């Protein structure tokens, strides 16, 4: 229950004793997007989730290229005092999100304010750029450049993606072994 007092409102009843929800202060960006809701809630508001998706563009775990089914993750966990603000959030795919919560991996801000992912062993994972698929022309150009600079004639592999013929692989390995030994493997 509220009653007008001067220029503001006076709170009466349960709200005066803090029995109801408190005030949530939101920080908005220049375009009205929510950038910070403080510690009041761990749930990421829709506007902040959109800003997070725009900034991260998918899972930020090194080498991961997933852009769908991603979750917002608090870098400093909300239960440990972390705030629900854009600077404390990162997008992760469900697999890598689980690794952080259950697999012993850690994400933190490095000294250059970039994200740093740490394995359960304590060793930081290398920063790996996400590979961007190249078109046929870019691949052909890169392949020609490789051939010209390597000084050898490179050939594309002939494998067409079919199942592996293990008998052929073993036979080939045995022939290679015979060549190394200087004779036939079945003569020994």
C-alpha cells in the first residue's frame, strides 16, 4: 500500500518491512537495451539476452561454432555475488555450459579483459579462432598458393567419404612394413 507524501510515495504495510520484492535498478544502453540488473535476479532479461547474442554470436568456448541452443552463463556465478550484467555474462552451448558447471572447467576474464577458459588441470585453454567456411574460389586460390610455394605437386585425396575397408588398410600397412624390413613379412 502506498500513500502520497510530498514529491514521492511512502510505503506502508508489508512493503515497508521488506516483506515484498525490493527495487530493481536497471542500467540501459543508448538504444534502450538492458545492460545491468544488478544482483536482484539471476534471470537474464530478454533485452539483455538479445544484446548478449549480438555481442557473442554463439558459444564462446575456444573452437566452438555453435550458434543455436546457447545459454547465458554468469562468469562470476550469481550465487557467489556475481551480477546479472552484460560484462559478467557469456554465451555457451549446452555442452560447454555443462562442462563449466559439472566438468571442472572455469571461465574468467584475463588481464586484457578477454575471456580465458581454464581446464580442470588448471591450464588455460589456447584461444582458438572459430573457423569460417571458405567458398570454392578461396579454397582453390589457397590450394594453388600452397602448390606454388611448396615446390611440389600436391594432389587432393581421392577418398570420397565411404566406409573404411580395414582389410585394405591392414594389407597396405603390411606392405609398408615389408618395404621397411627389406623383405616380405610372411617370410619371417
